[in-house]
């Protein structure tokens, strides 16, 4: 495992759309492990592949229950709304209030290549939304309401 450099501020890769992962192979598993190590070393709760310079649809999240990798994730449903403060490892000097769903259901592939669904609420739902935005070149500052 290795700690990768986190892309910050105006790095153009942060605004690009990521590509679907066709095959969950050893390279993707290593990327996932590196992303988890990088996220933990930066005291983050989530990290998307574009943040480490890779335009692939994979994010890792750990809100305190252990890290989870989401490959080719998509949000199937959302419910409610919560406005709360967000920040980002790629925008170290920024924070702001963002509206996100209170809860959601996400579908993704795990690092073994199996599809799973996960019901998320509160911080986990917020982290899923935040990290999935990165896969489409969207940053939380695009959603800041105050």
C-alpha cells in the first residue's frame, strides 16, 4: 500500500468525469487500498479516485465503521434534506454549508466484484453524495448555499 498525492485546488483533473471500471482486478484492489491509506493519513472520511489523479469510478469512505470501497456507484433513491457544513481534502482552505439527502440507497460493486446495495443516512449519506460528485467533476463548492 502507498500514500498517494491528493490533487488540490485548481487541478484540472478534479473537474473531469471519471470512466466506468470494466474489470475489478488487482490494479483496482491496489488502488482501493492506496486510497484508504491516503484517506486515513489525511484524516478524511472519504476519497474519490480523481482526488489522487485517477479518472476511474471508485470512491472509499470510512465514517467510523471501517472503510468501504464503492466501484461504479450510483444512488438509487434519496429521502429528506439536511443542510450541514462540508469540507474537502482537495480544497483544504474551504468549507461551506451544503444541502444533501438525509438518507439514500447506493448500489455499487465491491473489491471482490460483487454488486451490493447499502442504505445510508446522516454522515454516511453526505459522504456518499460528496464523493460521487467527484466522479462527475463536481466539487462541494458548486453546491454551497452559505
